[in-house]
């Protein structure tokens, strides 16, 4: 495990803060930025970090963490300029919050496991003035991730199935309702019931202790790799996919799938 000394860490952080200040004061692009203009770029950087983590590329993870840290310093600089908050207040605020919300570390509260920690966390948030356990779920989260967070938070107050078999039964129930909506050719009802199916599947993944978002992204990547391999195979034969029949494409797809399965065996 790598170690780092506090003085060197402090110096590196100070250097980055100084660079951020210099860029804000001297670079035309950096001077022009606002919190609103930075927001989409921050979201993009977050997704790039997520991709690097998924690819288990530690070099890219390190790089993307640096990009996100720069964004944090950028927001703090703008906040100071507008007399809203300072970087010191940002750091002190999160440090105080962590101490307050970990009474099992910094107090005398006893916990048995991580579930106890999560329950205590939600209770403390409610004491801080939150009106709902779901109030901390960002509205802008991608729908799949939002569903996971909603379900996790509901679980902390006991609103949860007892067994995964019950969740699977719920999936079957929702599928039946979706089929009824399809048979009735009711577009709005189909959309609603499909949402219920997806929500139940995400819940089932949680009971299986499978990350639904990661699982779907792995399937996305797998499909893209196989599809691009199929395009390459068609090109080798001097053809393009839009010139081929579905039967021909399916044959190539199955061949690629078999090759990949054999290489992984």
C-alpha cells in the first residue's frame, strides 16, 4: 500500500489551489466560467471517472479524480468571489458532517454492521431537518441509479421485502400487467407498467447484491464489442450490414459469441 506524508500532500494541494487562482485571474476561458457553465462539464468528468473505474484502469482513475478535484476547487473559487462560501468552509463542512454522522467512531454509539451504519446515517439526516428519507436523492440522477438510491433509502426505514423470492414474484406480477397493457394497446399504461417492471428488476438485482447499473453497462459494452466485430466480419467479406439479411447477421453474431465464450473458458 502506498503511503504519503502530510507535508507533501499539503504542498501538492496548495500548488493546485494556487494554479486554480492563477488560471481564474489570467486565463480568458477560466475567467468566463460560472457554476452553471461548469455543471455539464462536471457531470461529464464524473461519467469519465465511472468509465475508468469500470475498466479497472487505475491510471485513468487517478487522472479523472484530478479533473474532478480541479472542478471542486473551481466551484469554491467562484463561491469565494461571490461571497457565498470559501474552500476552507467546504472542507470544514464535510469534515464536521463526517464526524457527526459517524457517532460509532467519534461517539459512544454501538453498531453491528454496515446496515446499522446506514440506518443511523438516515436518522441523523432526519434530525438535521430533512422532511423525507428520499429528499437526499438528486433529481438529476440517471433513472436507473436514482431507482437504486430510492430503494436503498426506503430500506433504511424498513420498507423492504423479506426475501428475494417475493421480489421475483413481484416482477412476474408486473410483467403480467405489462402484457395486459400491451394487449389493450394503451401507450401510457404500457409506459407505466414497463417502468414498474424495470423498477422491480432493479430491486431484484439489489437483493442479489448485484449492481444493476454496472450489470447493464457491462451488457452495453458486450453488445457494442460484438456488434463492431460483426461489422468488421461483414467488411472482410466486402459487404455492409445493411446489405445483409437478419439471418446472415445472426449467423455472424452467433459465431462471434461462440468465439468469445471459448476464449473466456
